DNA sequence: GGAAACCATCGCTTTTCACGATTATATTAT
DNA sequence: ATAATATAATCGTGAAAAGCGATGGTTTCC
C-alpha cells in the first residue's frame, strides 16, 4: 500500500529536480528522501528516476511518470479531504430536520434564520411528515408534539394552549366550560398525535362531543367552523385569527400541546446540529 | 497527513460494524484497529464513530461520514494507481517514435505490427520531422539517417545504397561512372541530412553536378526526372520503381545511406520501448 | 587534478506499529 | 440482582519503520 507521505516526496523531487532540494523543501534530510524514493521504487517494481550522477538533476522514468501522475491525483484528493473536514468543523455541512405544520410556521423561521447567518454554506433539509411515532433514524433533529420515547433526548420548545374556535355568537364571550362541549358538534384533526390526547382528556372527563368532520389541514378546519359545521378545539398557534371566528379559553384548561425538539441520545452531533440545538434552547427560553 | 492504511481500516469498520470484525477481516487485532481509528480521530479533530458500548455496533458520526466518503475515494484512486502500474509493467502505455519518410514506409510497418500484437493496449505516437539534428528530448525512439551524436545509443537498422535515377536511354544500362555526373543536371533534396553527405562525397571527388531543382518530396523528385529536368542520386528505398525510370548503380559506389534507431543513453525505458528496440534489432538482422 | 554537486548506504536513535493481556462498559440471559 | 457475553480502550512490550548524520562513490565543471 502506497503511503501519501512518500508520494508527496516523489512529487517534490519531480518538482525540484534533485533529492537534496526536495529534502530541503519538505524538511527532510537527503538520505530520508533517498530512502523514501527507494521504498516507492520497490513497491512500483522499478526505478522511478534516472540518476545521471554528478550535479545533474534526476529525471523521471516512464514508470515514474505513471506513479507521479496518479500520486498527484491522490495528493489532491487528500488535500480535498482535509479541506472538507475543516469546513465541516467550521460548521458547514448538512442538517436534516423533521418538522410539521406548527413547527414549520412558528419555530423554524427564526431557527433557520440564525443558523444560516452563522453558517452560510450549510445545507438544511426539512422532512415534513405526519406521524404518530417519531423516527429519528436518518434525521438529526425532529420537532414533535410530545416528549417522544425510546432512546431520545428532548427539549421542550413550546407549550401551546388549546382554545375553542367557534363562530361569534355561538358561545358567550370569554371562557367556555368543557362540559358545554358534551354532544356539541366539533370538527377536528384525525385522532392522532395531539388530537388523540385531547380526546382522551375529554373522554376521561366524561365529555363526548359529536365529531362531524375530520381533516388534517388547519385552514380547512377553520373554514368548516366559519361555515357553521361545528366548533373546533385547536392549539392556539394553529389558528390564524379572523373576525369570522371567536376564540374562547376552556375551563378547565386542557393540557397544553407541547412541542418538543427530539434527537437520538448518545449520538455525536455535527457542529451544525449542536448549534441548532443551542439556538432552539435560546428560542424556547424566549417563548415560555 | 492521512495514511491510506488507516483509511482502509476506517472503511472496514464502517462496513463490518465493529472494530473486532474489521480487525479479523484485515488481519489486524482489535487493539490495532482501535488505535488506528484513534489516530484518524486525532487527525480529524473529533470522533469518527459513536461507541454505544456493549455488544452494539459502532456508528459513524457525521464527521466520520465525511472522512469515510473522501477516504473511499482515496482508496479507489490508490487502487487505480497500482492497476496502472501493473498495466505499465505488463507493457501497456505510450511510446513516442520520431521517424521520416523512408523509415515510415519501410521500417515502421513491421515494427508497429509486431509491437501492437504484443501489446494491444499500447499507445504508439509518431512524430515526423525533417531535421538535421536529432532531438530526443521528449521522444523515446527516433529513426535518423546517420549515427547521431551526443549522449545517444544507436542501432544501425538499414544500409541503403545510392542509385542514379534517370530516364531510360539517358545513360547506358548498367553502372554509371561517378564522373559522368560532373556538370550533369540533377534534381535533389535540399542539402541536409543524407543529401549533404552525398554532395560532400561528390565534392571530395571533384565532381560538381549542376543542381537544377531541389525539393523535399521523393515523388516530386521522381516526377522531375520523368519530366526530363535531370537525373537524381537517391537512396534505393526512396525510389518507387517505374517503367519510365531506369536505375543505375554508381561506380564507385557512394557511401550507403545508413538509417539508425537512436535513443537517449542512460535513460530507463518502459517495457514497451525496450520491446520496440528488441524488435528493431531483430528487424535489422533480417535486413542486412 | 581538485572542487562541487549529486545520490547511496551505514549505523544509530526515535517513532510508529502491532500484538497480547487486561480493564471498563453496556446488553442480555438467568 | 447477577452472571454471561460482546464490545472498545488501554497498557506494556517487542518489532519494524522512519529519520538523521556521516561517509563513500560518481560525474561534471573549472
């Protein structure tokens, strides 16, 4: 197996013309250069330089030219490698973030903004999936509306209170008691993630609303409310305010929808990911 | 400077999942693999693998992925290099040959034929130059109509006798005495190379033909002879025979035009060049 | 013929490499 | 809980390689 150090010496000899000058350029002694070339020649199976003797410069043999050509290529790749490592350590590189609607709209913009400012060369990829089980397999960070489970570290980023969304006039202004929802027509998300927890809480309180429509889109739900299909219990940040809608706190309050940032425990992060977590931590502090 | 051996170990660990299995695959011990990875990690400035501990496989860190990606590239290039060296030693590669008209027509075809048969992958480049001074700077072998000079090794390939070319009837059939050419109109090559030697010989014998036309092309000269412009003294192999031409030996004979194969002395040859010289040697033996 | 500019080689020291044995750690089975 | 198991890290030792300085041998130039 060729050694890069020896190939660098070969290139230096080819550049400088003599073993001695190459040695000076590289900080070796002439004898070391002589031995390094000897090793290469043994490995290549023939002389790489013709040594005319006397004060004349050595000259590449055809075999030497072959080895040198490939050697330079190798050295360039090696340099590219150290450059890539340096860039990586400086924070460039890639970060993959899993996210979902509310996180995308509320949390990601300031996070990505700050991350890009600090690392202009970085490559941020977003993966938006509606899922009940967080999958951190190939993803660095993931926003999730729950603490997740398994071998995961977490950061609670946001606690989003649930509100009742209705048409103005359907309820008296101000808080609405939970039990008023018993039998009331509601539109809602499919019963996964946060919605599943909401319904479990209502169920535990013996309250059974009448779910008249389910869909995944926030805007679609709000449109249904405006159309009078029913009210909706939604996290505050999922609601884009509107004069055709009135928002009511619930009494008693439902548990907040908690948004966490999750990452696989025990995994070494790139500087980019580490920085993203720091930013998220700062962001979370500002939001609570 | 990264070492290829360690990068190969890195790749093996990534492939096999654990240090121990990589060690088995490469014929190292586990501790050696551990140390090699440690060296790489020191060089890269951070861990390349997460070690979950226990019987679980190690896992590349993002930094490790960067190093591995470039490392594999390097290893592939190194393999390409050893392959190239092997091909070279097997006789592939390039050979540059300097030549000229007669050599191209007479000597090169069998030479190249045999060379290509032996080394189908080789790259033969011809450089056709009319020159008085052989320049072997960047050329492996050179045909030249003289022994050359300087730091050169040579092989006499061919001795080509000079003949007088005239229109039938201009001279009596059979040998022509040199002195008959004194004052006779001749067409000839420019007075370089072999032609210079021919004229020097005539001059030494006190014979001064009348040169009525000079040009470099053999066919052009013969056409002039046919047209009755004059006779020509040419090497036999430069003449393509013809019923409109009659060839006469000269009396006394002029020194043969000698064609040599030249190469720079003390230069290590590629197997291809060495083989070409061998073939030429055999060829020369068959031609004399 | 001597000086100068080369490369090769030798003996020695330092560094690196590899190994085996041991230790530490985390999972899995009991 | 405890033992068994599978893993990586570490330590000490011996071997190999690398590097250095000195020396010797060539060739060219003056």
